[in-house]
């Protein structure tokens, strides 16, 4: 991705956050210049990759596969003695035409919440013992306190305010219902570990390759300078 495309995506997410009156913690407003002056008091942000994020899943087509997000809080499974949080929280901004590929988490349980905007479509499958997709068995889903059993491959529609609890090893992908508009998604979960706890099928990458065609508006969570 070009840096200009990343900057544009982050600013679009900021606009929606302001529209829905969702204020951000101070560190989300630090400029790249300010980050150069931040000391070890902000190591939790660096170590746990809090802040702004962009994923195109390494496929180089952000408008079709990917979205913008902010990690507001997270623990660290590799540094449990230093960071005791067992939970994480994210905000995700996804537009019509964008898609999050099929995956599950071996350990993490998460709630995906439609915080506002359009309608979110989530397709669900169970997994087999060999970590492949179970295309046949019925899926038990938990939707805002209601437990339902649906056929494999069912698309769950979440309108604003609705949520789904995603159990470990439950395959899911998501996108936006056509014509309903961009969505602000909330994610509340156990600790997030993108390096070790994601099973994508087919396999994909994570961060975009960046072409620096203009200065960064905000640093991404994998770009902070060391203290």
C-alpha cells in the first residue's frame, strides 16, 4: 500500500469515530514526531502493539481484502509477568467491498459487536480435528444471550447493536452487507496474539508492504521507535 492510502484510511476511520462520538485514548493522537520523544513509560503500547493498524493480509488489495483498526488494550502472553491483562479490545472500521478472510483462533474467545453503521455479515463453520473446515456439521452460535444452532456456512447478519460470541476453533469471515454502508465494529476478547493464534484458510499475511509516497499521519502499531 502507498502511505497516502494508509493515511486516507486512518482519517476515514477517525471521521466515523467522531460521528459516533467514540473518543480515543491520548496515545492514538500522538504524531510520528511525538513518538520519537516517548520514553519507557509507553512500553506497554510498544510491546502489546496498541494503537493504529492496517491489514491487507499481505495480498496488496486493501479495498477488497482488509480493514482499518485500533487496538485499545491488550495483554501479552509472552510477557505475562509484566503485563497482567488477560483481555483485549479493538475497534475495526470496514467498508463495503472489504472482506476479512476465513479463520479461527486456537485459544482466543472474542465477541464481535456492530457498534454502528451498516450490517455486518459473518459466515460460520466448525473446524475438524486437523484444523480444516467442517463443511457439514451444524454450528452453535451465541448471539446477545441467545443460543442457536444453524447449518454449516450460515451467514449471520448483525445489525447495529447486535453481537456474536466467537468460540475458539470456530471458523468465521466477515464483510459488509451491500448497500448498508461502512461499519464500526467492536471486538472484546481474551488476549490477542496475531503471531501464534490465527489459523487462516487459505493462509494469508498480516501487514501491508508500504510505499512511502508521503509522510505518515500516524505511526502504525508495528512502527513505533524504541525508547
